[in-house]
C-alpha cells in the first residue's frame, strides 16, 4: 500500500492535458492558474486484469461539495489547494471532473508549475470511495464495473508517475460481485433441477 493512500479508498489516473495560465513575466502579484482533468466519463479502464471500469455522468454529483484537497502525488505534505478554503475549484462538464487552483507561493508548487509547462507532468489522479456501482457481466471478455455514484471524493492530484496506488478495495468489490454471481447461478441451477424433477414426477403420475 502506498503510504499516502487513504484506507478504504481507491485511486485512478487519467492522461489529460494540464494547462497553465501563465502570469505576465515579472508579475509576482498574479500567480499562474493550473487547470486539469481528474476523471473522464465513459472511458473504459482495465483494473488489475480483473474487470473494466467506467465512470458514468452524474457520478460526482453528491461529492462536489466535499472538502477536497489538491495534492501533488497525493502527498498530504504537498498541498496545492483546498475547496474549504477557496483555493481549489472542482466542477464537472461533459468530459468529466475538472479542477483548478492558483499556484501557491510554495517551493514544490512553483517547481510543479515549471514541470507542467515543460511537459514533464501531464497526468492527474483522484482518490475516492464508491457508493453505487452497476456490474455488467460479459461472457467473452472481462466484466464491466460502472461507477454510478461516489460516496466520497478525497483529493485530486497532478501526478508524476500515474499508477493505481492500491487495488485491494477494487479487488474486494470484484470478488464480492463474483460471489453474488455464483450464488445466483447456484440458486438458478437448483431451481431448474427442481423444476425438471417436478416435471418428471408429474409425467410419471399421469402415466
């Protein structure tokens, strides 16, 4: 487990442009504005080789007022902004979840701005907890987990090495779904067998 991962949370990353609205040269009073995309709707992502995942439009509706941080690499020691303080904005558009902050006067934030401008940092990530999902079973491919609603949005983050920090929560969700599927199939098999027995018994009684 990554030391910055919140227990029972999951993280996802997306390759999407991070833009910098650069201040005028020499104008220290007007810091640059950084804007990125933390999540994309309807984009299918393979999770751990177990299943595909898609985020449905509307999934973030219940968490947009959460106290969300913007953290460099999900590191709580490198905070770039926070919605509760007004230094971070988050919103959704047709594409997905967006975030925006003004570069604070902190060394790591200034270094990050330089890295974004140079193209060395170009991905974003977010940490979350799921509330409601839809599973679609596929016979010829991996199943699909559609995230319908998030329960909690912890942070958004520009990241230098995009990766899933911890897939154990997603794996438990997958295992539980498979157990439910197997249970349903078992009940269906037992019910079908009972119907066959009852049908044969009825035919025998008729004879």
